[in-house]
């Protein structure tokens, strides 16, 4: 499942994002914060990244 958040301001990242630094970086790059959620027997596993209509979901690379 892909969950894309409608974030427009950095303050919103602090309010609800699980990983605010990823959310803010997505905003800075002109993208939207997103979570890819995979479900397993022992619970959900989330991968955090950015989303654009053109490229889809991208996991942020460490810089």
C-alpha cells in the first residue's frame, strides 16, 4: 500500500509525520512525503520516501 500525504508546510511535518526530517526533505525537493506500507504476519513494515506523479515513490538516498 502506498500512502501519500498532502503536506504543504514544514510545520505540518512536525505535527504528524513519523519521520519529520524525511517529510521536510521531500518538501524542499518539491515532492510529497509518502510511506510504502507492507503487511506481514508480525505487523506492518513502513518505508519512508517521497512521491511525485512523474516518478512515483522514491526512497531517499543518504547524502
